[in-house]
């Protein structure tokens, strides 16, 4: 994985010193909250309902055991003993004192971490496929490209104050495990005529106006990638709305211009930008790529697994994925235990995951956009031991991609923007479907909850999505069906009138019962929905309500 050089460390240390001075000026009253707000946001510090929330970057979701242990330390010393892993592959701490924020940033800087550009109208944390470097279906490890993008975008003078926040995802397989088409810019690595390059997509996003991105260019070489992205951002920065926050995202610009006109303007800008020599030499990408070399895998590692323990066998089937190297496997650690808060992990659990990565996973972990953790390189022979330790830590829920593997934003329990609570609803749904055999019979069913229209819970992309709204001072929940953030990307559609908290749980049960009744062999929930349409589900929901 990537390691800081002296320039990286100097930049991060300087930012910590600068922010410490800004915090002191705020605490002394020298600057007002309005003056302080843009400064703290550029350092990942939000003022939420009850306290400050600090969002720490995990670039492209990759970290090692010492960084994971530092997160556990922050949880114990500065928060309330836990952290919340997010859909941006970051981690948030919800109970931070303003006076402690500079000390936290100084501590995480010791292990090559920061909170730069995790908020504000800038290029946010670059996200990536959580199986990068381990999946057999990728054409290359996408993380070196993500790291190149991180370096290009950090403190970019032209793009530090964009019309609105800007999110980029990089994948390298046809299977989209990062919701790439729902980003402002999506990059898919591809090979053409033996050369590695990328397809570029732009204009995706969720929020109050969800849109799926458009393919803007079918191939850009590695040598031209930075110039092409520079052109994409320049066109957006030039024409993006700054007078209306609701129309400021690139998806609105492309919708209003039209994809063809946006593409034409980007090509014109690209021709000019290429003359500036902004692209790094190929040697720089090669230097970065060398840092992501595969671990020293054991040759001829055993591939046999004793499946005699039925609980272990279920976990293997549900949470363990194939690895490109024979004798190894990808372990998914669910942060969705029954009755728990989606994405939360205690300091002790964070330490356990760090220990497992160090002892059994070549010292590497990943944060997923589904708010889980991946240990990407585990010997098949060690899977039973890893599972047993996860069981002891309460981290062995065998529910990956099942209905209880819920994505949920913090909602009205924490967020000052939310209209409704997401966490209690997620817990009620998980409890209603607690029977694991029932969950597995339902099969892949991705349920996502947002507490407001900003869609931090990705409800538009859920096979079943839930949006919390305020209806005359009362929490109300809209139900959506048919969304997907994967390669079969689609946006969910609202079923009809909303529900109370208990009512929406009942409605989901009616939806799943209808699916069981009308599905055909091998169909996932979303496949059945696409085949039969909304009406059977709508009839079941509202005729029985």
C-alpha cells in the first residue's frame, strides 16, 4: 500500500499546525462561527446536532493495522468508544470536542492519515473497489490510479472551491462494487489493443435529483488521464451553478447542457490542457504502482476447507469471496449485527480487526461503501481461526448482501440535516428478518436508508430504498423499489404514500412476501421487480395497509 514520502508528511503536518491556530482563534472568539465554518469543513469537522463530528479520510478505503489501531485509540480517547464507517469509505467520530480536534489530527498524522477534503466544496476522498488487488476479475489494481488522483486533487488550486462537492470512483472490472455510475466522475480501467487505459463517466449522483452518469469517453490512456480529468473539472467549474445549491452538482450541468455538448466542451478543453504538460511522467504512475505490489503469497497454499461446523459453513458461503491467488480468500467482516447500528464498530472491535489483518491478512484492511470491512488476503487455511476470533468479537454476522446488511446514514439521531431517524428503523427491519435462513432464502437484497433527501444512505440505489421525510412535524418514510448501484445500475421508484416507522417495516415484509410468491428460479429480488414491475408489490403494500 502507499506510504507517505517527505512531501506528503510535510503537507499533512503543516495543515495540522494551521488548523490548530484556526481552532485557537475560534475558541478565543477572534473569529466567528460563520468565519470558522469553511475552515473546519476543509478539515473534515462538522457541527452536528449534539457535538462536532470529525470525518477522517481512508483514501480508496485502504489502511493497515497500525492505522486501524490509531482509529481505535481515537475512539477511546476522544469519542465514546466507537467509530462509524461511512459510504465514502471513511470513518466518522460523532462526539468530538472542538478543543481536541487539532490533537486528533496530529495523532493520526503520525500514522499517515488526515481529514483533508473529507468535506466542503472540493474533490472528496477518492473511492475504489474494496476488492482491489485481490479480485480475479480486475484488469489491473485500480488503487495506484486512485492514489495518483488523490495527489492530483489534494489542494488543487483551481478546484478547492468548486460549485459543490465532487466525488470520484475508480474500478477495474466489469462488476461494479463501488457504485461508480452514481459518482460525479466514474473511472473504469479497461484494456484496448494491449494498452491499459480508462473509460470515463460523468454526471452521476444521488441527493434530491438522482441521476446515472453518462459515458463521456470510451478510452483515455494513462498518459492523458490527468489532463482529461482536468478538462472535465474545468468545464464544470466554469459553468456549474453557484447561485443555487440545489442545482450546483455536475449532474445538473450535464443534464441541462446535454451529454453531447458537455463531451464536446471537454474535448475542446482537453486539447488545450494537453499542451500545458500537466500529466505526470509514466514513471510516476509506475513508482506508485510498485507500492501496491501483491503481498508475498505462499506458493501452493492449501485450498481445502473443513466445513463440518454448520455456522462456519454459512459464514464461508455468505461472507467469503474468491481470491485471485489459489489458497487465499477475501474475508468480508459485517458491521451489521442484529440490534446494532450499521457501520459502527467499538474500539475493541476495531483493534480485533487490526490484529486479524496483521496476523492473518498481510497487514491490510479495506473499508467498503456498504459500511463493512474487508480483510483482502487471508489464507484459506486460516479462515476457521479468523472466523472464531470474529465470533468472539461479535463480528461474525453471516449476512453480506442480505436484507439485514443495511446501509443507513446516522439520521436524526446525529445529523442536523436529517428529517427522520435511520438507525432505529434499520434495527427494527433487521430484527423483523432476524432468521438467517429466511434472509438467505430471500437472497441478495440490498436495503438502504436515508434520513433526508441528501441520500447519504444511498436509498435511490437500494433494491429496497427508504427515505425519511418530515410530514407536518412527524417522521414519515417513503418506500422505493428497484434501485441498484452495481453494473446493472438503476434508480429506485417510490411505491406511493409514505408510512410510519412501524408501517414501513410491515410494508417491507409484504414486499418480500410478494417477491417469494412471484419469483422465478434464480431471480434476485431486483430481477423479479424488473420482470413484473411495480404493480404486484404496490397492490400487496396498499391493499393490505
